[in-house]
C-alpha cells in the first residue's frame, strides 16, 4: 500500500520547510525515520499535492483508493504549522462523485480553508472542476464540485 506523509510532501514542496523546525514545533518528529501521518486509511493514497494557508499551516490533497468500488476519490487534510492534523482522521472527501479525478491543485481561501481544482474525466468529458473546503474540513459547494471549464466534447478512448 502506498502511504504518504507530510515529509514526502515537504520533499515535493521545499517551501513548506519554513513550517518545520525541531526547535519551534514539538509535533514534528526529530527522527528522519518517523513521519507525521496524514492518512493511514486502507487502499492506496497517491499523488499528494500541498497548498499553503499561510501562517495557519497547509492543506494537502491526494487521490485515495479506499472506496469499496475501486475508484479513486479526492481527499484533503489540513495541518497546522506545528504539524498537527486539524480535520477528521484520514482526511475530508473533496468530491463524492465517482469519477476519474487527476492533478489536484490547491490555493488557500484566506479564511483557513482552500479551493481545490482538478481534472475530471468521469462524466464522459475532460473538464475542470473545483471545490471549496472551509477551515473545518467541510465542503462548501455541491458534492460534485462546480464546473470551472467544461469542454462539452466526449473524450475519445486512448
């Protein structure tokens, strides 16, 4: 099973290292062999992306294969600048529609939450959708997300 942690996200986004200093934040592990768990749910969790919410920490999003249907869903988790997980265990589901969701991107919303956008290929089209998630990890827009750019073209099989 493919698990990820904050440490793997830090390797992808070194700018987050400003949040990590062993002297200032007791939650961060001093042991390079011990990571801060973000999600330990069953199934694969892959392709983590991270977005800053300023001094309030970061929000991470990833593809998550814990669904009994075998599809990958989009989940997110907020951590504070001390490395503490702030939302429900194993993250909050960003979009509950069964679809192929790829390439999430995250930006802080200025209120402790974020807007997460992704490529969505599950509706027969290759479109871009987005979801706002508040500082408590609760989605704010429809469960399917909102369309940002819809092509209106049926995607041809590769």
